[in-house]
C-alpha cells in the first residue's frame, strides 16, 4: 500500500501537468499566479488550511511547501529560458541570403581531359614533353615513314605556311602546322637515347571542315615507349590500364588491326560503348564499340630515321584525340562548344 | 568499299551471315562502316590496294574462316586462246607505265543484264551500258582498273603511252576540258591524247550505242605518276584510288581475259584477237625473312609454326622454312609488305590481337621530370583559376584584320592554304581570340567576364609561349554591395600575381606605342630588364567594333612565359626568418602634380630613407574637394623595422622628415598630414 499522498505532493503533480501544457510566456505568468499568487495562489491557500494540524506535521508540510515553491520558480524560469531560445534573437541576420562566393576559375574542359590523361601516364612513369607547333617536313612526315608523295599523307591534309619561319632549336626552317604531335617524339628520340617513356600533348592542325564533329585545330595526346623487349602485349596492357583509369570503370576493350605509316603492326583501340553497355545504340552506330585511339608498334623505319638500333629496340606508340574523349566525358554534342568559351558552359565544370 | 557478301561467296565458302563475315573481317583489319542487307561497307586502309577488290577481300575472309579460296577471276579464261587475230600496235614511251595490255572485242552495246546492274548498284557504281559495266564489274572484282575505248575513234589506230606535250588538252569523260602538263602521263593514239593514264578516259573515244569495236585497256601505272596528276587536276576516280596505292603488276592480262569472258557470258561481245601485252617492268618477287624469336618478341606471344605457315599461305605468301624462321615470298599484290615487321603484322592480325596476352612494360630507368613548359603551364592554371579567371582555349589562326594591330604585315605569319580568310594568319597575340570569347559570353547573358589562355603566339622570329588575360564587367556583384567595376588595376594585379608566383620583380612602365591599347592607358612589362609583355585597356573603338557597347570597358594583359619563368615551375624558395622586433607604421598624405607617376614618389621615398624602411604602399589616391586643380592627394603607408632592436619614435620621425623634405624638393610635394602612433595629426 502506498501511503496517502501529502496535499503538497498532490499539488506538485497538478503543477507538473499544468506546466506541460504551458505554451507561452503568458501561460507561464498565469501558471505562476495560479500556484504562487500572494492572495489566491493554490500554495498560499494550502498553507492557510493548516490551522488545525499538529505543529510537528505542520512544520513538515511547511518545509515541503517551501521546496515546492522553489521548484515551481525554477521550473518556470527554465521553461521561460527555453521559450526565449526558440523565439527571434535580437540582432538576428537572414542566413538564407546567398553567400559571397570567392571567385574561382575552372580549367578548360580540354585541359581537364588532357591533364587527366597526363596524370594517368605520369603515374606509370612517363614524362610529359613539349615541342613546336610549327614543324618541318622531316619531323612531321619523313622521319615518320611518310616520304614525299606517300598516299598516306592524304590522311592528314596539311596546313602550310606562306613562307618558312626559323625552326625550333635552330634546326630546319618550319614550313607547316603540325598535323600530329609525333614530331615532338622524333625530336625527343633525336636527342635522347632509349629507354623512352613519354607523353606528347598539344594542339594539332588539319585542313578540315569546321562543323559539329570537325575543327581545323584540335588537341592530341600521343605516347611513346621504347626499350628492349617492348611488345604488342605491353601496348595492350598499358592501354587497357589507361582505358580503365580514364573511364573509371572496368571497361571491355578490343584491339583491331589498322594502318598507320609509322607503326607496324598498327591497331585501333575500341572500348565498350557505355551508352548501351555494348548492346548497340545510336551513339556507337549499333556496333557496341566506341573508337578511342590509334596505336601500334613503332615502325623500324622510324627508329632508323632517329638513329636507334631497330634490331635492339622495339617500342609502341599511341595517339588519342582529346576533343572526342571530352565530347563523351561531358555529354556534349558539338565540338565547337569547346572553342566558344561560353561562360555558361565553362562554369558548369568541376574546378 | 561496298561489297555484297554473296559476291564474296563466289570465291570462298563463307557463311551467308553478312554480320558474321563483317565481324571477322573487322577483326583482321577491315573495319565495318556499315551493313545494309547483304552489303558490307568496309573501311580499306590506304596500304591495302588489294583490299579494294571483291577477290582480295574474299582472300582475307577465306583466311579468317579457314576455308579454301578459288582461283583468281580470269585464270582459266587467260589460258584459252581467242579465235580472232585482230590487234593494235602498243608502244610505251615512259617509265610511268609498267605494263599495258590491250585487247580488241566486237560488241553490241546495250543495257546490262539485271543481275549485273544490281550488283554494280549494290557496290555503289552506277550502271551505264553492258560494255562499261563489264569494265567496272571486273575492276571491283579484281581490283584492276580497265578502260574501253571506241576503237573507231582511235587515230592510227594505235596506242602510245607517253607524257603529255605542252599545250595539249583533253576533254575527259566528265565533260571537263583538261589542260595537260608535261608531267602527266597520257594514253594517246597516233595524234593526240585519248585518256589520262590511270585517271579517266577521253570523251571522243567514249563507248556509245554506235560503238561496234572496243579496245580494252588493262594496264599498270606508277603510283607517284597517277597521284601527282590526280592532285594537280583535283580529280579522283575509282581507278586512280587503286593505281596510286599500288596496283598488282601481275594482274592486267588476267583481268583483261576476265572482262572478255564476262562480255561473252552476257552476250555483249567477243574477243576479236589475242591480248597484246607490253611489259617493260618485270614483276618483282620479294623475299622477306621472318624470324621466330622476333615474331614472339614483337607480339609478346608465341604463335605455333604451323599457324604462321597456315596464315601466310592463306594470304598468298610462300613461307619456306629457314634457320630460325622462314624465308617468305611476297605475292605481287601485296605492295605494302617489304620488311619483317610487315609479315609480323600479317601473322598477328590473323592470329588475333585479342588473343595476345596483355602485359606491362618493365620500368628499367628512373622516370625523368616533365618538360619545364608543361610544369609551368600547370602552375599558371592553378594560380589563375584560383584567382577567379576562367581558362579559355581559342583558335591559333585568326583573320588578318584581327592580327593587324598586333604585328606589322612583314611580321605576321600567314597560312598558304587556309580553310577560310577567317583563319588566315597565325595569331601574333592571344588577345584577339580572348576578346572574341569575351564578347561571345557578353552577348550570352554573362556580364562579368574574366578569361585567361595559355598558348603560343607566332611572329616571324618563331613561336612564343604566352599567357593572356581579359577582364570586363564588375569585380563581383552581391546583395551586400557592389564591388565596383574592374579597372586597369585588376589587369595589372594579374601580372603582379604571376610575377609573385615565380618570384621575379616586375617593372611596369607607361607605354604609348602599343596600338592595340588605348592611349594613356597602357604599360609595358619587363622582368630583369627583358621585355616581358603588356597590360592596358583596349580602345573603345576597337571594343565597339567587336560588338560591345560604348560604356563597356575591357582590360587585358599578356606576358611572355619564357621571360617570366624560363625554368618552368617555381622552385622552393628559402623562407626569410620572421621579424623579431615590432614595426612602426607612418601614413603620409601629400599633394603632388596629377601627372607624377606614383613610382617616382616611391623611388624618391626609397632613396632617401634609411635601411629600416621595409615597406612602401600607396593606400589612397584622391582628387576633388580640398585638392587644388591639377593635383592629387596621394597617401602612402611607410613601414619601418630594424632586425635587431625596437625602433624609437624619434628615429622614425627623423626618417619621415627626411623623406618629406626630399619629396618637397624633388616633386614640389606639399604635406597634407602624417599619422601614426605617437604622432600628432
């Protein structure tokens, strides 16, 4: 059996219930008046009823009443503070207004793709080289097994200078705009003994139409590895790794035989179309594959042109067009957008 | 090359699934560009003239599927003796022709039978009449171009292969009157040219409904000769495509016999005599050595000897076992195969590139650092993007008018064969292209544009690596208040940032000789005494001509990267120890002539101050109320500090007094006030 509750404790229970229902400062003020009011407060009234109670019991109840009074004051103050914390603070600011964003430019999409490729190969121990955009016939064609009148020169319709300008490094005068960055590789081999492991990025020029899929200027990244015992298998392994890293996915690849004058055997690397997972769609012309780059084993005539021992050394080379990869990466339809530099386009890029 | 699979199947027992045939041909180097019904559109690479024929592709397909290949078309017909005895004299007077086969045939010109016309149409060739169609059909089938002359229109009649003579002309089958040059090889009768060798026949000897007798040509012309004439005349034909890649010197007689056989088969005509075959150039039987170990090393895979021999044999090569490999005789139609690597490709592509295991090349030497310009560009991009400029990529070639202000005509690098005048010269500066991009964005709802580009500028002396920047609009609008418009100071600030990045001192001097900038609003940059570029405001007329408004102001700068950072990326710099004693700051406001450059004031201050002056920085320039006309109020903050002690107010005051006196003496400067701790205003 529980002892009969003292009247003070009953009053406490009543207060607790009423406090729970209080929703505003006004409620709290009314509550305080109701229980602690000097004239008609419930606690005052209770104390007034103690006239007939024994002194001992009266003292005990008086002490309980005092405690209750303090507890009520404390509880009301706490609730008052809690209510104040949820209301508008003096000097409050509108935090929903836009912030002042520090200005931050973005690297151009073609740069981003180019550096993405460079970084993959830097991680595989390549060095990134640089070279002239105006070339002589030797470095752009002849040393690459493209003698004058070779029909394959038609594969790269060339822009020529109206009159020659001094060549890079005081060499042959430059007569044309490079059609690929391979000339840089020839220059590198002319002054460096094997082993070679280079990436040659840059702008290249062709006498091409200017439309949604062609520009007379585009960007290329070429790579070259020369050492003893370099094989087509090494080329496959390297480019498979590149494709996986570039597309950030375990991606199926295939190597198709092809033709380039400066490689033998020559191949093209296709990757599985990501638009249809290889099933065939408009993007891949229903083939399930997307052409990514040209590659092959360095033609012995190229080694002979730069004075490398073609018996001792073998090598592989590859070349990839950045615009085409960028179209795919960013889902852009028209290659010309890369040269318009419309801020509304560029500012959508990740920094 | 468009080829019906049913036609391929005439020469080898291939599956009738065109897609499957296409896949296998693609896997050995003939990429499928399209497939419509039974017709494969194959991409034949420039080194494979033999692939420009149904029989050549059938050979590849037969090798790929491991099925036998039937003899070449015309093989049996060539062995037969024709009935008649009629023939024309043929003479070859130039090394551009290696072989000339001629046959006479009596014909009844009429439309071709439907099957033949359909097949030509499927292959993309327009049917004309039975005689012409037979020549085209046999060309597609064998790869050997043929031409039929109306024999009644040949002077002599005879055939002379020779160079064109000065002044000679020829109306070709396409109706064009061609001016011939002495470098061009022609087929002539006794008097005049009747065909351009390897390119196109002449109109006067064209086969027509009245033709009763034809002279059928099947010849071999030197690739360089056909190619040169084709380029010179801007004329490309099915025949020239085959000759300039290299036709089969062994094919002409067989192809002629095949054509006569087909004429007979369809009732279009019959040989009137034997083949006349003049062949000054002998068929070369090349032998190329293929070593087993080289094959394995280059492919990175071991192909069994039996497979090597099977593959080469199926493609028409004759491999004979020799020490360490094979001596391989190359068939006459494989003009592309002359060295061991070529044979390795043959084995590799039919063995299957996909079967070759993927490996990794060993790294046997320490990788070298990348080229300085590459490293430099990366730093520049990081800094400029961080500074809020957007990277642009603009065309290297621009129109001459846009280049004109930046370089005298003699210094501009023009393109000989530009795509259009818009791309006529190589840019002498990055600024015209950047301005075009700025204008492009301004016209497309971007008010504030800040662009930079890293690239090459071209002058007569050669290539110059540069960075350029253009700025317009506000410095950043925000609800809390406008930051104000960009000014010259922003363009100059970019140059200062770049100089600080590479740890070089930048000298900025006023320049009035830069015609692409507004007068009085431009400066030259120099680093270590070397010219390094320029900054300025573009002239309003120039900006307006490009389509911006009269109130639009564009500021720009360009810096020569070989001067800014010849070594590439900045190297780590030793950090100066932080000061151990406090500095004392004095602000100085003076009235000076408005034309006096701040740099002069700064120089005077520096040259009259003790070594304890460690900083001079302008913080206000004011003109207006309280400042006499023609003058400005310039406020400068001077920072004094000694490395070894705390300076006293009185020694700083002495220094300031000396500076004020020097400014008054050298520039007539009037002190408006000084401020600083312990100093009365």
